């Protein structure tokens, strides 16, 4: 079992909740593009679409990882849940556009995985060595690298907020890394 | 368990009228960025209602002062009935927001955030003893610094909202 380090301490996730008009297709494409540009391998673990009387309910679980080195791997996982989605026609800049109206919640989680190939799991001695290495040699490097990953996650957070047209959008840390 | 001291408790700011919601958010974000705080947004909810947007935002950025002490400032922003309005100023039309804003500022000083001095009861006791008697001067200095930073932010936001009193 590889060693997983949670970067977003103390809360482990970033959450966005929105109620109003959503361009789900556009958002989905933007998320995939974001992952692709940053060389993540994306896996859509769950896609549930339930028809309900008040509107569609969707659940999408995306697990994406990137192997930064042969020892470290980064996971940025998304969980999208929508409720009461109904298709509406909206006029945007003089053009008719199909959008959806409903409630939307996205949860983002960032996990840093060490020894994802389980090379240092063969014996208790190797596991001890790995723990010693991570705790005493790599601790500061992990913190610095974790900072960079956190801002990368905030970048995705910002992309989603901009797409939804939220008032609380505008990342002043966009040029940090 | 990290020792979290409440230094600033529920400093409030309320405003009703014209303001720019996006600029207000950027102001708060930029304030923290300038002072090298790590961005940490806990909650960002927005509901579009017929009476206007309802926005709830909770940010809790932190800054490590030493490897033992950390500043945490929690900003809670609640905006109600936020509508977009066009206002004429100096002959030019400006897009602003109309609604009510309620902000709460809390400041916490976190000590031993790396949990080094709580692994054993003896360490825990030593930590409490040193915090209370030996490092008191430094801790008081940190508390003062945190109070100043929260006060600064409060003043900046107050000044920003006063700009929109047309």
C-alpha cells in the first residue's frame, strides 16, 4: 500500500455550490481540457444520471492522477453532484443557447501519493526506510511541492467559478507557480 | 491537538447599498496574497433567486510565522439580494451590485501546528509550561501582530465599501 499524504490540511477538500443556470456540457469540456493540459490521466469512476419528477439528478466522480516522478504521484479528484436539472433555452449575446437550470455541487480533493509502484512495500524494513526517508529527508520538499499542487488545485477551482459566472471569482494567486 | 487561541472574535462589518462584489472578493484575496498567506477557501456558495443572488463565502487563509506558530484569519462573507445595477457616475455608466453584505473576521493563533509537542504527556506539559511562562513575550508579540493584521483588513474593507456611497 503506497503512502498517501493529504495536502489540504485541516479540511481535505474544496467545495463549490451553485444554484441557477449551468452549462454542464461546457463545464465538463473545460474540466477535461484542464486535466489534459496538465498531463493528468483521467478516469471517470462513476456517472449516474437519474430522472426525477423535479428534474435530473447527476453524479459524476472523476479520479485523475499524474506521475510526477517514479516515486510521487498526484491525484486531483472531483465529485460533481447536480439536482433538479431541467433544460432551458437561454439567449446569450443574441444567440439561443441550451443550458440547464438546477443545483450544483462540486467537491475537489488533492492527494499526494508516495511510492505508488509499491516498490518499498516488500518487507517491514523497507517500509521503515521509506517512512524515515519521507519524514526526515523529504519533509520540507513535500511541503514546498505540496504548496505548488495546492495552487494548481486552486487554478481548477477558479476555472469552475469563472465558468459558472460566480461573483466570488478572481484568483489573486494565479501567478504563484 | 493543536492549541488554537482566539485573538479576534467575531469582528463584524455590515453594509447595505451599492458595491462591487467581484472587486470586494479580489480585495480580500489580494490582501492575503500581499502578506504571504496561503489561500484556503472553505466554502463558496451562490444561489440565484428572483430577489437577487445569495452568496456565502468562508475563507480561512493561514501564514506560518515560525515552525511553532501560525496565523489563521477566518473571513465569513454573506451577501444577500445582490442584483446588478447600472449607475451613472461622472457621465459614464458603471456596472455595480446592489445588496447587503455582512462580514465577520476572526483571528486565531495556532501553536504547535506540526503536533510535535503532543506525542507524549510529558511533552504536552512542557509545551504548556513554556507557552505560559518562558515564551510568553513572543506569544504576546504574535497576538499583537495578528490583531493588527485583522484590524488592517477590516479597515481596508470598510474603506472600500465607503467608496460606493454615492
